[in-house]
C-alpha cells in the first residue's frame, strides 16, 4: 500500500519592513484638516444639508435605529440597577444568617472503653461484660439477675465524661436465645465543629 503524498502548506513570514515603510510614508499632515476649526463647521453644514441630500425613508430608518438603541440602553441601565440592588440585598441576607456549628457523634476511644469494662467486671461479677471497640455487650445467664443487669446498664449510661450511649440491642427472656438478658450499648461522644 502506497502512502499518500501530503503537501505541506507554504507559510510565508510577513515582511514587516514593508509595513513600516508604508507607515513612514503616510502623510501625517493630512490629519490636520480634521483638527481645523473649519472641520466642525463643515460637519454642521453637512448635517443641515442631509435631509435634502438623503431621502426621508433613510432618515426615518436612522431615527428608528437610534430610538431602539436608546430604549435598549435605558433597559440595560434599569436592569443593572436592579441587579446591583439584588446583590446588596443578598449580601445583607448572608450577613444576617447565623453561623450554626455542626454536631456529630464520634466513637469513644477503644482503650477508654476497655478500661471501663475492667472496672465494671469487678463491680458486677455475676454478669458477662465484654467490649469491642466503642461497644459494650452485657449479658446475664438468666432473668433472675435483672436487678444487677439494670444497674450495669445504668452504670454504662453514666460511665464516662461526655459519653452518649445508644442502645443497639436490648432483649429479655426467650428473645435473647442462649442468654436470659442481653444488651449491646454503643458509646459515642458529641463533637462540635465550628461552622466554616
């Protein structure tokens, strides 16, 4: 298979010397006639003679174009003023909005929960108390230990500084399966983040 012949375009660098030569050869004195006081008088004379030289239809069309341009300029100005007012009102509303902190739950350190579990085991020897991260599971062999079980759950509720205890599971009797009483308590602390 033969490759097609591709011709590269011939780019030429513009010759700036010709442009500079033409700029140098320009007669700058020819612009003096526009700065002449008589030039303003000539423009005034031209505008006075325009209705006679140009048809009325062209003048009406020019007047309509100027009128539309004027209306469009006025409309744009009014809309810009409204937009400026709206931006100022929005800035005021944002300034009045209170800064609300964000509140979220953060799991308690597992080492802190483990230390608390050891203290509880000494206080409630008839119960099986185990911790797994921020969760404490309390179980009893039968329902006759309900008083001790209830005290242990209350002890966890009031266990640590700033603790917020949620009950994940609580059952009594046949619902617990192999245990007479069981509770699973998840321990969190409240964290308050400053609003940004």
